[in-house]
C-alpha cells in the first residue's frame, strides 16, 4: 500500500538527481578519489564557494554517495568505482543521457503533453540534427554494448554461413550495433545512417573499434535519403518508439525495400507486454518520455511490432531478451510474398 513516506520520496526524487549530477559535473567525486578531505580544501581545489561546498558535501553524504564523520568526507565504495572519471567502470557520463536537461525540460511540461497528446517542445527528439543526439551518441555506448553483443550472438549462426555481409544501421547514433557486427565478421561492411552532426561521433567510435575502413556513412533523414543496398542485415535500434505505428511501418517498408531476399531486420526497443504495468514498468515509463518528446511516439507492444513488420513485408518475427536490461531484440526475415514481388 502507498505510504505517506513513499509519496514524499516521489515528490523529492528530483533533488537526488540534481545532487548526483552536480557532484559529477563539478568533479567532486574525482577530487575525493584522492583521499579523505574537508569542505574548505575541497572548495579550494575545485574553485567553489566554501559554504556551498559544505552544504553540498553534507547532502551527498545524506543520500549515501559519501561517507562523513561530520568534518571530513570520503567516497562510498560504489561512488569510488562508478563516479570517478578515468575509472574503468565510470558511468557518470550517462547522466548526460538519462538525466539530461533536454529530457528534464520536456518532462516538466508533461501536463501540457497529456492535454495535447504529444510534445509541446519546439525542439524535440524529432528535430533534425537535434544536439541531444550528439550527447547520446557520445555517452550511450556503455549501455548499448551488451545489447549490441547480444545482437551479434543472435546473428552468429547467420554470420557463420556468410563470408561477406552488408549491414545497414538505420539511425545508428553511436554506431555500436553495426560496428560490433563488423568486429564479429571481419568481411562485413557497414553503412551507418544518421544526421550529419551525429555521424561525426559515430566516426570516432568506428576508428576506436578499428572498423573504420569497412564503414561508410549515409547522412540525412532516414525517411528521405537514398538507402543504397541491398543489405543482408538492417538494424533499427531504439528508433521505432519515436513514431506512431503508421510512421514506423513506413520506415520498415523503406528498410524492407533494401533488404536482400534472404536478409533480416533487427529491431531493438522496449516492448509493452500483457503484464500489469507494475510488473514490467520500464516500457510504460519510457512511453512517458516519448509522449513529452515526440509527436506520436510510444513503446509499442509485441502485437504492434508484429503488425508493422508484416505490413512492411517481413515475417517470422522472434523476440529475444537482453540479460539485465529491460529492452528486447526483435528479428524478422523477408517474406516469401515479398520475394515474389521483387
Ligand atoms: C535513440 S537514438 C538510437 C541510436 C542507436 N540506434 C541506439 O540504439 O542506441 C535515435 C537516433 O535516431 C536519429 N534520428 C532521429 N530521427 C532521424 C531521422 N529522421 N533521420 C536520421 N536519423 C534520425 C537520432 O539522431 C539518434 O541518433
């Protein structure tokens, strides 16, 4: 049963987010990684106001990110592992993705979005060359990597039968889905499509993953730009939830038109299932982000995905879970009927 304490906690959750993001942005966790320290010295080292730094350090200790004897401060073990820049497990950059000011500003206008039935933001997730997607591409690889590896594992049997493979990564963002497949299949070539400002980031990742010489970039609107092809694999990861079923089908039709008769499409996204929302909350919470940030987007159900795929000419859809992550991978192949039409 809902308690008063739980309601107060929900009302104040944004303060915790602000504290965590401020600690990361000001480099407090990096500073404390050098050893136990008091507020005045911390403020001097970081060029901050001493009184304010004391208040912030106490609040960070209050929410369990620091340990304090009342005068000096040290990092909690988890903070030392995950919030210090340069540590292998550092995940502070993810704050720029999942606690971004863009999302926050859009979510503050949720009541208006519910009245209108879609975003009221003039700049939103569908805006061409939206700057948020540069941040996303730069900082999301840590969460994309396990899903990209899972896609490679699922496609393993198919890749084993091919000496060559052409892959299109539609709305590639960071590009990790295509690049990870390229790493698993040394003779694969990848075409990564996104807005030009985002492709600059993807190019950096391709070089870092040593696949750049097998990667080509397609810059522009995925609904308009010529897609090239044909491709053995088309990846559309975390994209269809930005759109209505109708628009998603339109994109899938474009993809199907450049998929080889033996080729497959790979979708990644949150999938709404038949369980009550409390048992699988992630897609329902994600739908709220799509509501405030897109015209008609939402997390789709498995049934809606099947409908979109069938209408676009793909068949045999199969759902695959991703260990420890709430999203799903959906694969489907080109349909026999579509092969006849070609
Ligand atoms: C949620 S990100 C997905 C990135 C990557 N596929 C992933 O799964 O992490 C959505 C991407 O779609 C791109 N995008 C959105 N609308 C687009 C359009 N009309 N044409 C090309 N890219 C688009 C954005 O720039 C962004 O990089």
